[in-house]
């Protein structure tokens, strides 16, 4: 760093210190229950974007205004009513005999041909093979559970015939309470989810039960295999089988068979009612005569249960209350009450609801898909480059155990990831992008060329070590850290002419609008490569090992990010980064160089400030994604621009919309996007607790007196 750059940083720090009038966390403890409850979600009508979810991180159940999944067709183009688990996957039969190798095509890597799995169009069979492996396996919708409501003359009730709807999501307890009127009579529904099992329960109260006008209906769909949808195809009745295996007093077991996939649904209920098959794949739970209260539970499992393992409504309600109370009372908390800035309450709402949504949908044993366990996106498969946005906040909010649940999966698929590196002639492990549960990559003309997911496991492992500070953590993740670094160092190509290492081609940066055949040295990836290798070396030192020469060689001669007119380019190969409109859309990944990542010798702070200002004023923000606003805010925080950080989080752009239920809406195609929620949480932790080397209190909060902030138990970003 030049003397001039040091002086700029010093001035920024002095300005922040001298203007600071907000303290780091008041000594009085935050009333966490009051904090959470003031953001209880309240719904007053059928809102197709206002679906509410109960879940335990590995299983989730999303409902409409009735508290169950009564009108799924109404919500099909909104936030659909999903019942999904981390184990529920299905593949359509391969009647052709496709081989994954049929999707591989060679690309030039500095004079050497290496294979990538792509969506090729050189033959009809190649197209079909690529499409098959993209679509399969896909995540299953396990079944719709809703109310069967009838009018006095026996007709089905429509949403228009329901009035006085009032619904609340009690975030503190993880319980949905729904009230509405039909046929002039009140209906009360309380819905909850076990925090230990893939099991939901509901208690329904109404005189309509005793009149035979209210029942519970279960429907089992065939999978649609759609790219982004609910996952249900109701027009393929002949392709699957659903039947009752056991039906005794108060309990039934249903088996659903779809091609080679089979799973089971247990249903239990109170009273003298009965469950029966009314049509293919449709079952009704009919209460006994005279009942005014019906409680039922339903569980889903991949294997046939050996016995009735259902819990009753009161037990599941207690499980939800205990589990959510434990969650809210652990980890971090941020309280913005008392702030005069009108944005403070909304930011607090987004923070609380984002914690709820990510806990309910993203704390499983696998990296989550971008739409969690609510609906399918990209066939239900996770994108590993998004795992950072889904999971890092768990560590920063000191809930490291929720992040670590999914890290064992990396060990599970490391063999498949190692095969990718071997196939391409590299060392170590190359992590896939759009991936199925067993680690097989999905053919794409973009995904296989992305590389910014490679250092993620090093970042995750480092956060775990910072939390535990023990040798057990080092041993647990060392192989993954070291083999990832081996790939990173071998992927960097040494250019003898310029005496430096370069990244790519072939490569597509995080800003996914570049030609993989010609793109090299995107700045964010260069900085992430440096940080990853440096951190891997630190791990060797902690374990008493000598530094690895190959890694050190790459770090010492890694290309410096290219710039023009004092502004960082999107890649060294695109001097037209800001003159071609196509290159000022999608993710402003250049900002990740210093924001998402800490300072490194590759960063020139003066150039970073000019780059930030130029991107801020000239980017096509309407063509970005939900996590781009937290990304921008992080850079603003490190540059000492807290006002800009908040402006970024509240930028008036459609894809920065946070719905009444807390979901980050993107557009009509993608109605929820959990990386945006995770990004908000990571950024707010950084705003409050800061980052390595930050010297001021609340570095992301304006110092004009309009913000009153109390926070507890947050960790600094690296």
C-alpha cells in the first residue's frame, strides 16, 4: 500500500471516531421476546405473496390464509404452498441410458484441453442428456394438506366465500394462528411444526366440524420437474401410486410410490373420525359426528416407520415453543428501537424475519436451495456459490452449530469433487456449482465455469475455528481446506511472459455475463484466491506444519486486479467493462474485492473508493439480485461510508423488496430468494460488530444521532 493510501485510510478512521455519538451496545440486556414479538406477521386477506411457513430447518410446511394448504392453485404464481424436506428427491426414469460423460466438452486451458459439463447443442442426444442431468434429481413436494370446506348445500367453498380472515405468525413460538368465517361460522386453526421430526400438526376449532362441512384433505402430486415452480403436476395420475398401508382408530399410514422413489406419510387424529381414499392420490380425514375440535398430526419419512411415531398436537406445539425460544435466546440480537431514522423499524423487521426464515428453511444437513424448502428453483438443487449467503450469518450471529450442520456434506461429496479436479488435470478438490445431493454437478453453460465457490469451504472452516479455537476443529476441516487450496494453486496458470499467475480462461466470474473462453483475472476472484491461500497457510501454521511452497508461490505472483482511469475493471480481459451496457448489469462483483473480503495487498484503497462511487452512480441496479445490496453495503462499511451502507440496503429496486412475511422478492419468476435474507443478516452483523481491524464502534451505522443501536453476541467478519 502506498503512503497516500495509508493517509486516506487514516483520515477515514479519524472522521469516524470524531463524529461518533452512538455507543456499541448499551449495558442493559435486550428484551429479546419483546424484540421478536413486535414483528409478529399479521395477514388480513388471501395474499398470494404472504404465505407463511413453519419448519425446523430440514423440513418446512407453507400455508395459505386458512392456516393449511387449502387453496394451493390460488398461490401457484405467488409463494406456493410447499411441503419439502432435505431427503425428498426424485428422478424421472432414464429410458434412454444417458451417461454423464455425454455432457462433457473440451475447452482450451492455456493450450491444454480440459472437459466441462455443458448444455451442448451439437446433437439431439447431447441436448437431451444435458437436460436430463440438470432436471434430475429434483426435489419433491411431499403432499398438500388442506381443509375441505363445504357450503350448506354441499358445494366447495371458494376463497371469495371466506371473510374476516385474520392470521398471525407468532415468531417467538413458530406457530401460525388463523381465524376466518365461512357459512357465517368462525373457524380457528393453529399450525405448528416439530423441531425434531418432519412432522406438522394443527388444531381446528369450529361448529362446521360437527355439521360435516369441514374436513381435512390430503393430496399427493406427481413431480413437475419444473425449473422454478411448486413441484406439483396434478395431471399425471397414472404415473404414481398412493395407497393406505394401515388404517386403524386414530392413525393411518399412507405410501406414495413414484417410479423408483417411495416415501411414507403417517396421519394421526383425535376423536372418532376416519381417513379414507376418495379418489386417486386424494384422502379425506372426516371427523366424527358431534366433534367441534379436530386435532391432527402428519409426518413424512423416506423409510416405512416400524410403529406409530406420531406426536399429538400439544406435544408438537410444545416442541415448537421450546425450540424457537431456545433459538431466539441464543446467538446474537440487534435492537434498533428508539432510532429516529424512519428506516430503523423496517431494518429491524427484516433482521428478525430473516432470522426466522433462514432458521426454518436453511439449517439442514445440506446446503439449501435458493428458495429454501418452500418451492423449487433450479429443480430444487442448491447452488454452492450461494452457500456463503445462506450460511455465513449463522456464524456471525454466533449460531455456529447451524452452519456446521451442512459442512459435513462437503466431506461426503469430496470424492465427487476430487473427480472433477482429476478429470480436468488439476490437483485437490474442485467444488461443483449446481449440485445434487450426491455431489454430481449439473450441466450448464455458466455454472461449471464459476470458481468463486471454491474458497467458501475455507471461509466456513475459518469461521468455525474462530468460534471454537481448538485443535479438534483444525483436524476436522484440515483436509478440506488443504485440498481446496491445492486445487486453487494448481488452477492458477503461470504466465512466463509476464512472470505472474492468472485465473482463467476458461472462467466465468460471479458477474455471470462474460464469455468463459476469453475471460481472465476478475478482481473479486483474484482477491478471494489470495485470501483462501493465505488462510490455508495459516491453518498449516496452527497445526505445526511448514508453509506450502506452491501456495506461497501463487500468492506472491498472483495478478493484481486490472484498472482503467483509476477504476477496477470487471476482468482484465474486458477493458469495455463500463462502456458496454451488458457489463454493468447482474452482480456488481467488483465490489466484493473489498467488502465481502478484507483488505489484501491486491487492493488499492483509493482505486476502490473511485470504483465504489462509479458503480454506485452508473450500475443498472434494476438488473441485479437480492444479495447485491448487502454486497454493496459491505463495501461501503469497509470504506467508512455507513450512510451509503444503509442506502444500499434500502435501495428502491424491485429485487430489494422484502414482503410482509420477510421473503426477498425478486420478480414474477422468482418470488422468494433466501440469499437476500442471509445477506441482510451478515451485513447487519458487520454494521454492529465490525470486521477484523475495524477500530470504531458500530462502523456501519451513521453517526448523526438518528440511530440508537443495541446489540449482543455478534462476531466480527474476517
